C-alpha cells in the first residue's frame, strides 16, 4: 500500500505531466462543474414543413415540429442548453410570402431560441418587415457590422449580448455579409455595411473585458471562398478571443466543426449545418470550476420524422 508521501508525490508528477494541476487539491478544484450544450441552425429559409417523402435529395427531412421535438428532448437530458441561429430565417417557401415572417418568429419563440443573427434574405421583406419581426422576437438579434442608425431598425439589434446560464457568462456577437449587389438597395435602405473583422474584434474585446467565460460569433459571412471575400475562415484567422463561430450563408454541410488558428495562435472552432433546417448542430463543452473549457463531443443531428416517433 502506498504511504501518504508516496501518494502525494505520484499525484504531483501526474499533475506536471497533465500540464494543468500540480496537487490533489487542484485536481479536485478543477473538476468538471458545468456542461454547456450548444444547439444551432442556419439558413432555415422558411422551411416549416418537412421535405416531401419522395424528394430526391432530402426525403422527409426537416420540419419545425421535428426540430422542436429534438430540441425539447435534448433540453430534458442536458444541464445547460443554448439554442442559436446564424441567419436567413426568412424566404424560400410560400409561408414567408403569405405571413411575412410571423410564422417563423412565432415558431422560434416557441422553441425558445436564445439568440440569432441577420442573414441577407432576412431583408427580403424590406426594413419594415425586418423591424417588425425583430420586435416580435422573444430573443435578441445580434449584429455588429450593419449600421442601422439611419433606419427604422435602429436600436433593435444588439452589437453584442451576454447570456447567463447557471454560473456561465456567455458573450455573443454577430456579423453579416456585404449587402450591396446581393440584396436590392430598396430592401436594405440606408443600412451601412462595415468591416466585419474590425467590428467583431471590437465587440469581442468588450466581451472579454466583461469577463465572459465563452465567446460566440453568429456569422452570416459564409464558410470559405476562393477569392479574398471575408469568410468564417478569414474571420477566425484575423481575430482573437472568439471560441466558436457558428456560420451560415454558404449552406455548407460540415460533418464536424473545423478548427482554425486565430491571429495569436489559439484554436477557434467553426461549424455550419447546411440549410432548410434538416440538421441541427450539437456541441458539448465541459467547464471546470476555474472555467477552463474543452469540447467534449460534437454531432450533427438529422431532423426527420423518426424524431417524433422516438
């Protein structure tokens, strides 16, 4: 049997090897205290109903009811859950043409989304529709690189937002793609597009000053491009302080989050789950008592009719 001195020596060596603690007391202090589950969608595009069973690409996939069932099931099992959206909530089915975003926002309210950003198609009803739906939402919209100061949307969109989940302070900012040439001028009016790299970094610095334990950027820039256009990859590489970029716009189906080095050599995760609400991203982070964090697992949850039958 090991005596006390031998035991403490063994634990001290183990702590040095692990590189995180150097004593049994520190091991106990830094044990996992909180698990954060992040669920996210992007580019749902008014797909309220599932695709038809005979659809060639997505038979029976998607649908708001199925998505809600999955989200509720996960909430019942997990400790702390965030539900986020990376934009293009509107446009793509007759539901938007008839109800002008009312149904989409009503459903997001019922699913209890925690935050969303603005996609280019969210301007498709014009600024009046966008302003109305942001006001109806029971969750914040975040974007820091669209200047709405000379529009009716002024004051309704947050440059950043802090959510408190248990003992965690989670900072969220958002950014969007260049509107000029992508959205008709009359739909976005006097909205000004600003450099997302500079704007996001400014907001992340503020969130760091406010001692956020985890910082997320909801991005509608697009995953990556072959030209110099700013993408999620570029955003990750040219900023620092972001833990996770949840992306949209390019309808990219990632099997797992991608890791990029930021401008000080630290890892940033990027994830995106295609479009039309046929998938939900799920990321689980473990937080120690000291708020050190790591991704424990990730998965892409397929949204289909089986989710209702379970």
